[in-house]
């Protein structure tokens, strides 16, 4: 039985994320903030900074994309980089005052959206949503395509 696209898990996650991202991008455009930029700002520790290598995995981003974004953020005066005290090969990312101000705007946007969701969706449904999305993440972590490919190779051998 073939499912229509609207009933597939990935279709619904992707369309929801695109709608959310578009909402953040539209709301942040007057402040020169995008959804991606806001999430990076929100994941940089205010006190101790954050190792550059930790940011991409936190956000599920490709390292190359994050590297380009960090370069642009540095050029725009939102962050600065500092060599790690103990391991000079490692770089710690810190927010500038401008970066902190933009982080507050991003934080306000996330809180506003979350409050709107919580006003419109019951706590019980949200708990189920979080449970389901965590289970989906576990499925992704198990790399189902690799398992299917290995199974197919065994069957054809």
C-alpha cells in the first residue's frame, strides 16, 4: 500500500520545519537574523564560549556549512574566536556584545513561538509529540538505510 506524501513522516517533519524556518526568517529579517543564525547564537555559551567543533553536532549541521556561517558571523562582528587555553588546535567561539544582543532577539523569538504553540496545543499532546520525535531521532541514529543495504547485499550474495 502506497502512502500519499502528506502521510509520510519525513514529508510532515520537513514541511513543518520549513514553515517554522520561514517564520523565523521573516520575523528576523529586519534584524539581519535568520533561523540558522539564531540557533547558532543560542548555542554559544555566554560565559565560557563554545568549542567550534561542538556547535555543528548540536544543531545537526554539516561542518562546512557551520564554518562558512561562523566566518560570516565573525566578519559581521557577532562572534570572535579564541584558541583554547590547553589545546591550541581547538578554537572557542565567543559572542561579541552585538552577538549577545542578537542572541536575545533570537531567544525572544523562540520563547514567543513556544508560548504560542503551548497556548494552542495541550500539554498531553506535546508530551506525546516529544516522545515520538525522540523515537524518530533514535531510528535515524540507527541508520536504517545502511541496515537495509547490508540486508539486501546478504540476500543477493
